[in-house]
């Protein structure tokens, strides 16, 4: 089971443990650059690759859905905080 605040990238890094990104990328049949973007949460895997990632992580569709939803919620909250700071800065002028 993944931690509530853990991102897909965090889960991939943990699961990789002492293996290199190249090793895992080869296992998942993607380039190292693509895998690195997933670990940094810069990009999400497409559906066929998502199935491979789920198998690699040993998680269910429900667990992955929760993870993605929580990550997106956190991204939205962060964006709202940035906007609030910008608006507060404008009203102080």
C-alpha cells in the first residue's frame, strides 16, 4: 500500500531501491529519460506503461487511482496558494 502523500515518482524511486534507472527502464521497456520523467513526476505514464508500472510497484488500480488523485489535489492546492500570494501582493500595493 502506498502512503497517502506519496507520489507516483516517490513510489517508483522507493521500488527501484538499489537498481539504476536504466535497469528499471529496460525492465519496463521505456527509455531511461522517460523513466526519469516519471520519477520526477514531470510526466505520467500512458495507459500501457501504467499497467507495467503497476505490476512493477505491486499495486492495484484502486491504489494507483488514489495516488494520482491525491497528487493532483496537492498540485491544485499548491497552485491556489501561489495565486493567493500573488493576489495578496497586488492588494498590498
